[in-house]
């Protein structure tokens, strides 16, 4: 939401400030490349898991490595889910803290829209899933949180494939919604999917976490000091029974956003984000997708039997109906409550396209499916089928809606990129009123 000066009518999906738009554009380019790698890794896993060499794929996912004395003799699939995704959530924690401390969203009025949309996009699909599985007595309700997360990398890969010229404000909204979505998802994982809590390791985790916080607050960047403390925090959180990815978010929140003294250059959070986002998007998430997406489409857990399971039906319905309804409904509620208008040249058709994109759930959805039903179980395979099929259908529907408006988006993007005086700042950001 843009809040113009002088008490005029506020605007939903305003452009925001040029520094923020420029920074987010850099992030989206990285995530788009990561999305392509993610989709590629998932396709390779699906093909391999259904090939004559599927036994090799299963053996690879179940290969155990790591010191057993520290209870870290995990399979490669577990290392991908517990270890590599901690990097993903570390970056998400950095991004979320920066948005709310130094970004445009430090103003509660600007943060209201993406936060409300993320909450709506979590609650509505969960309710639809629960409604479909309410009478199930076989533990199906454990998967209620599977369809609550939006995969920004997958969504951006879809945008790249359909070559839509989505305006900066809509892309920024989608990214912010997904980041808040990730925070809600990790909170759900910590609260609802911690089956056995060991208080001693959890308390001990505060020691390396505290030392890490102390060092980064003093703007220490030495990896040989910070990395062992981060690893110790992760290992102790893992030993406590809380999912180890929670450690990634906590470490991200510990990093300061603003520089200690005024001057040029990025703060420590932005510095770490530049370093770790390519690792997260280009390696951690695709590797997790490779180990998580390999489900056989034949046999007892394939597409045929899986589509008759209430879990599969619930996840697909939640992604296709619940996510769009939640995001669209929450956006409409913010508009009604604040009496704001949509930004000029945008319509509710555009919001619907974004809401459909939010139905693309992949990385975190697959993770929650493993936690809810057990990695490699028949129900976990059904979740994989549902997430893959639901995300694909959501992507196709979003493609239809957004492509209809693509020529309009193209004109908007041309206006946003016009820089007549060649000063490096597009003209619209020099004439628009500030967002706060």
C-alpha cells in the first residue's frame, strides 16, 4: 500500500521507493534462476524415480552419512531437508527482518497488505483441507499445514516461462507475501510438528546462538568464527527435537540490518543475504527438491491410488481454491478496511493472477508433508503427488489469467523503466510521491 502525503486516498500496490524496488529486482533475478534449477531438479528426480534405475535413486536418498556419536548419521534426504533448508530459512529470516526494519514495510500501513494476504493465504487452505479430511480417522488431519506455503522460486520460474512483464509493485508484493508465508510456515513447524522436545539441548543451543548474536551485533564478519557457532546452534536445535530449520530463522533474525555508523554500503544483513541467497536458491533448494520430489507414479503410492486419498484431494483443493481465496479475500478486506483504491492501471484481475500464483506450493509444502506423515511413507508420497499436481494446475491457471493482461503489463513496465535524463533512476520514481 502506498500512503500519499496530504491525506489523499491511499493506494494498494503502489510502486514503493526506487532503492527498495531496485534491491528487490536483484533478489527476484536470483530467485528466478533458482526456480529454474528447482524445477529442473524436481523433473530429474521424477524421471529417475520412475526409470529402471529407480533403485539407485532410492539408495542415494537413503544413504547415511555423518557422525553417529552426535546423532547426526542422517540420510542424504534428511541432510537436504534438515540441513540445506536451514540455509533457505536463514535467508528468509534475513530478508524478513530487513523488510520490516529498513525496507518500505517498516511502516505498518505498508506492511498491512502483504502480511494480511499471507495470513489469509495460510488460513483459507488449512480450513479447506480440514473440511475435506474432517471425518478421517487415519491421521489425515496431520497434513493440514501442507498447502499453506507459497514457493516464490517456483512462482518466479513460472513468470519467466510465460514471459509476462509483471509490474514491479506486483512482483514486490508476491516476494513479500512469500517471505512472510515462510515465517508463518516455520512457526507452524516449530509449534505443531515438534513431537518430542528435549529441553537440555534446546537450552544449550542458546549459548552458540547468543555468541553468534554478540559477534554479528559487533559487525564481525569472520566466517571462521560465525560458521562454527551457526553449525553448533543448528546441531543442538536438531538434537532438541525442534526441526533444525528453525535455527536458520533464529540466526537470520540475529543479524543486524542497519550499519553502526552512517555511511555508504550495505548493512550486515544485506551483506549476508548477497552471499547466501545464491547458495540457497542455486544449490540448497534444488538439492532438496531433487531428494523430495522423486515419487513413483506407478504402484500403491502413485498417481492413480494417490488421487483417491482424501489427503491428496485436500491438498489440491487447498492450493487451487484455498490459496487464491485467502489471498484475494484478505486483500479485499484490507481495501475495505482502509478505504484504499488499487493503484492506477491495476485491477482485481491482476490480484487474482497473483493469488493463483500463490497456490504454487513446493519446497516447504514437501517438507511439512514429510514431517506430518514420515519421509518415504505412502501418505508422504501422496502429498508429493498432490503438491506437484496442485502446483502445476495453479501455475497453468495463473498463466491464463496473467497472459491476458500481458500487453498491459508490457506498457506499464516500459513506463517504469523510462529514464529520459539517464541518471540511473527511472523517471516515475522521481515524480511519484514517497511511499511514506
